[in-house]
């Protein structure tokens, strides 16, 4: 039986060694040990890893993936299909709701930007007549202008905040991306948050950017919920600024600082 060290399996599969170790600790991947204590894997690991990756791309939790992998190992495709269908039945509706929310948010920002372009420049101080708010959110005559901050939360905790926050903190720290995909994602984030002012917040970072970066931030943040659901994103719009808060469980610090950097 062919056996591979962890570095060999990582090279063949494109899955990082740190993720392989995590999969083993989570019970998704088995490894034998040499007398010297090194991990060794069989050829079955090469076949199993794409299955794990595909299941993660569907947004399944690692516990669910482990259960599904047990069915998959039994070899009956129809049984895998029957087990998988109820696990993902509700997910398209959830994804569509999130996409609709982001689309409406993006449209609102674009409308506000166009509205600002149409307003005349005034030499005096700002007052309610400036009309800086978008037309359908402008204050009634005689009202006060003032800041209108907006928060958008992209995390598993959207419906039952406290319960889901506990689930998020207990979420396994593993990303279904690897190799070129992981590098591409990291490079994309670094470009999107370049020049940000960074400050530490509990369990993560706050990055302050110009508000016109919001579309470049919101799209990849939503995509992260599929490949790296342990990340928690909060977008706070405050006048000309976008505050992006990114959090990860304690053992996800390395995966957080790679794309987002560290506090200034």
C-alpha cells in the first residue's frame, strides 16, 4: 500500500499541510504514524480530499461532512444523494436572500452617489437644505440632517445573534480553498484593503477605508461565507468612511492576518 508523508499529500492534493492536520483532528482524515511519529497517509486520502472540499463548498459543517463521508465510503451513490439533498435543500433560499440584500445595498449606495453628484456645491455650512441623504431617505422638511450610519453583518449570526455567535466561535477553522485559489483570494483581499487604517478589536481587526470601497469589500466578504465560514464580517458605513470589522476564532489568527494584515 502506497504511503505518503504529509508534505507529499499536500503537494499532490493542493491542500495545505495545516488544513490536513486539522482535518485529521476533526476526524475527516485518518493517518498512521511511523515509529518516529511522522504522519503517513494512504492513496485513499487523495480521493477523500476532493470529496471534503466539494462538501465544504456546499457550506456543510465539518460534522455534516464527516457523516456524509461515512455514507460516501459505503460506495452507494444513491445513498450519498439521499443523504445530501436534505442537508442543502434550504441553502439556495438563504444564499438568494443574502444576494438580494447585497444587491439592494449596492443599488442604494450607487443611488446615493449619483444623488450627491447632482447636488450643487454650496459655499456655506451644511444644513438640512444640502440634501446629502438619498432622495428616498431624506429627512422631512424642518428635520435635522445628521449622520446616518448603516451596519451590514455578514456572518452566521444573522437570525439568532447570541446562539449563532456561540456557534461561530466554535466553528472549525478550516478553509476549503487551497493552492492557487487561496493565493488568489489573499491577493484580492490585500488589494481591496490596501491603505486601510487598522485597529485591533476583540477577536479581530477593524479596517477603516473610503466608503467607495464598499462594493469591492461586500462581494468577497459574502463569498467568504462559503469557503471560510469561520470569518465574521461587519460593515459599518459612517459618512465618508467604511469600517470593516473582521473576526475569527482564537486559533484562526494566522488565516486572519494573511489577507487582512495586523493592527497598526
